């Protein structure tokens, strides 16, 4: 008999990150994060193929230096150091030596040649060149900043960003680093914020925008010549949002959208950028990255790789992720399909990717170019789920608003057709995201504790194109009907569910729907609303994305001024109807869905004598359930599960 999967089993999970092949395409490197329970953090170890390069310091990969060396960074335990060390890991003997030092915290790095790197790092636009100061002056600067630590001066938006914190006048800049003689040069203007960069033939193409008051959604494209030190604007209009740069046949291609038809969530299309103009190319009405909702991935990796005039990309399709190969004429070929493909890289003879199915955590797989077969090549998480009950998703198709939709049901452990069971409806975030059949820890925990678990992809979800994903001005209407129709279909299909013991939960957009649900029905015995939205007018100028997201999603180009429209879609408006016991989960550093949203709902319920509880996590952000401190992730899931148990058992 299988054992029960528990909340604490999370501590056994291992998380693969940051996969990349060496320049020759023969060996692949990656890092594996494990939970350090004692220190309540994640410890990372570098691997090359199956060999671990162990250290007493948590280590992350920046890039391959050559076929035999990796550029890495190590955990800096001494917070008083003013220089960050970037090291060279010799794969032959495992030794590490300092490659260079800089006060800058490098976020990404590309090797141009053995002596030249291009990297991005954060700067203060008001004082962009502090990285050039010597150690003594840097220490003085650090002391000066410490005196100012009690103050924040805000004069632009967004002034904070989820996972980053306060970012007023902070920019992501591009730098050129030369090793001999050593030098670092900033190549972007102080107020320019870089989004993406691609290096080819000693030229750096990058997109971004310069701003001093309000960060625009639309960007420009530039090229910097490393040898001449000159920059040139390739696309100067600010009328498109860019989400990728790549070369084919020595021509610069971009993924871009003007958002005119479907708003800010419109799918980016392929364009050729030539002579300052964008030429539309054949494109696909699919999101070209992985948009699956999941709680078993930690860090990421590459979702798009350009190699030998071929673009390899992930694509979100209905209820799974695909890996595509696209040639210079924009013709696509599907190579791999799986419930979840998190990231990948392309080697000489194979593609290695990180994927998950309905009964396993993320592992490495190989796709062979020769025989086109997929082979599992790692087993980091085999023991974590060994002998545990894994509920396999049962697909259920249903019709709502004339559309055929799909959802799934997990059966409870030791399911007995003679018994009645409680159930949990789980709603994904986004809304432009998808549920797949990939292993989902929280859902498996509830199935193991005797719950049916229900989840579905409703109107607004990803994977079926822009028209299906377009929920602007329909929040709380089309989506709510879909969810209730799905719940009805599940209850009809599975009479063992006790209709008086239905629970519901969701995070982010799913948290919005949780708040909406309690104001429109009392069919659920309890609800757990996570990192939610309650009041669109209030959200607009509190969230890091609110100033452009709120109006767009509520179907108005006049946010705040069109308060009636925004209030119509606000769950707080309907709180007088709420009777359902509701738990709220929020984090005080969540700047995407700030804690005041859950606080408003919680206080409104308490004021109306409705049972409620709010659990606020200090030091966490919007990613609590996915990358928060291990103890916080466990406490969060325990709070939700205990809330369900309290109201059903």
C-alpha cells in the first residue's frame, strides 16, 4: 500500500536550474538546489552531465567560459564586502579561482571571446558609475547609503517591483568587461533600462527604454559595436513591446506586439527588423514560452535558443508545453510535447530539457536529433516520491458559454465508492496561464488527505490563442460562469463528492476569483484566497504593474476616472453578499498583489461578522508558494490545509 504524501515532503525535493551546453555542444552544465532545513534556505551545487562539483558554498552558474571552464558565483556570507567575486571553475580538477571582481551584482553574462564579456547589472541612475570607485571610496559610499536606509524617495513608477523591492531610479544596465587590461564600461545611458540583449559578431543588440517618470511598455532597439564603441538606434519608435531578439541568416528578428487588438497580453509576433522598420512574418497564435502554473520549480533556464539559423522555443499549448523548431522561413516543427517543460538548451547531438509529467517531479530529459527519441537522464527526485500515493489526473471535458473546456479531477487516496468526500477547487493565476497534468505538490497533498481536487483552464487561460485568452472587461463574468459550470460537471460525474463540503482556493488571479466567488455564491463551505486582488481602483496605484494592468484588464483606457467600470469588477463591491468562511494569505513584500488587497477583504468580512483569518508572511513576495523560505512554504500550505480540514471534517 502506498504511503501518504505530506506537506513536509517538500523538504526532500531537489530543483534543477540554469541548464546550458558548452560552446562545442558536448557537455551540459546546470545547478541543483536542495533545501537546507537548518538555515531555512536553498543550497545550490554545480553539475556537469552527471558529475557534481561540490563546495561548502552555494554556487550558481553564470556562463561557460570555454569547453573546460565555467564562470560561477558563490554565496556571499559576508554582507560587508563591497566587491563581488566571479570565479572560474576548472572542470578538470574542480578548483576555483577569481576571474574578476566588481561591486556590480551581475544578473546575466555572455562571453564574446576569452578576454571580453557582455553582462547586465543593476545601477542607480542618479549615480550610475559607483562601480568605478576604489575600495576605500566604495566603503564610504556604503556607509553613506546606510545612513539613508530609513528613507525612500519616490518620484517615478513603478517605484517598487515584486522580488526586487524599492527600485526608484534603479535600472538594468549593460556593460562590457575586458580582462586584460581589466576594465568595465557601461554602454547604456544612466536612465535606460535594458530588457533583453543578443550578441553576434562582436555587436550587442538590445531592447529597452529610457524614462524618468513612468516606465513605458513600449521599447526601442539598439546595437553597440564592441570594437568601435559606437551605438546605433535600430528601431526608434516606441510603439511595440519586444519579448525577444534573435538572428537568422544574419538578419535581426524580433518578437513584438503593438497590443492594439488584445491589449497588454497580446501574443508577440515574429518580425524582421530592417532599415528601421518592422516587417511582419508568419507567426503563431501561441505564447512562445512556458506559462504552466506549477509549484515544484524554483529557478529557471532558457526558454528560447537560437542556433545555426534555427530558433528553438517553448510554446504553451492548451494543456501542455511543446518544444518547437522554427526555421528561417518561420516554419515550425514540434519536437517534444510534455505536461511541463520548464527550460532547455541545444547541443550538438541532442536537446536536454527539464520536464515533468503527472507522476514525477522535474527531471532532465534528452531529445536525440538522430532517432528523435526522448530519454530520461536524471533521477534527482525519485526517492522523494518513492512509495507515495500519486493521484493521476482524470480529464473531464465540459461545455460552458458554448465553448468546450477541459479540466481534471484527482481522486482521494484509498478512494472508496461507498463513501462521501470533501473537494477542493483550485484556480490558477495569470489569468493567462495554464494548468497541465504535471505533478502539483499542493494538489497531491490534498488528494492524499482525502479530498477530491478539481482544476480547469477557463476563458482567459493561455494555450488557445489571443481571442480565448482575452478577458478584458469580463473579469468575474465569463470566467465565473466557466468555473461554476465546471464544478457542476464534476459533481455530476463524481457523486462521491459531498456538495456541502466544497472548498476553494487560488492565488493571484486565482485569488481575485476567490474573492469574487464569496460575493456571488455560498456553495463553498470555505475559501482560501491567496495574494489576491479585491479593489481595482486601489490596486491601480499600489501594484508594481497596476498603472497599466488595471485599466487594460478592466476594459477601460481611463483607469480611476472610469471608477464605475473598475468598481464593477472589484470583489470588494459585493462583500455584503459574502457568508463563506475565508482565509487570506498575503506577503508584506508582495508588490504585485499588495497585502492591502487581502486586508481590505478580511476587514470587510470581519466587519460583517463573517468568519475570517489573515496570515501575513514577513519578508516574502508574490512567489511565496514557489520560491519562499522552505519553512514559510510549509506554513502556508499547512494554514490552507488546516482551514479546509476545520470546515470539512
